């Protein structure tokens, strides 16, 4: 039986259309490691691996590790802003311009 962590990883991976292998590539792990996280009850990834997995899946580490957490707009926004902060200044300005374009009244 898989853990709540494993169930969340599998659900998000499938929603994003990622194979075990692709998620492994995105997180610097192996396909078999991702499989173990999804299917073993005693999955216990390191903080670094958990951060890479949550980043690749577009959620927070808190969401993955908290059995009570439900996927919400707040969690998705936190994950987005975490990625936004990692962009260089030029790319951040481009993103702001895109948001400005979308938010202009017609």
C-alpha cells in the first residue's frame, strides 16, 4: 500500500502527463526511486529530493508531506511564486508584462 505522499506524487505526475522516467529526470533521481516513493508505505525522501519533486510537480513541499492538505489555489499560487522568484530579472519583467496584458479590460 502506498503512502499519502506516494498517492499525491502519482496523482500529480499523471495529471501532468509525466512518466516515472521523466519525473526522475526532472528531479535528478531514477525511475525506480520515483516508483518506490509512489508505492512503498515507508517512503522517506530527503528534503532536497522532496523540494525537487514538489518543484517539478508545481506544488509546495508542505502539500506533499501534509496528510491533511488538499490541493488548493493557495498551494498552486505558492508554487508559482516560488518558481517566479527563481527567474532572472528580465524573465520576471516579461511575466509581469504578460499578466498586465491579460488583466487589461477589453
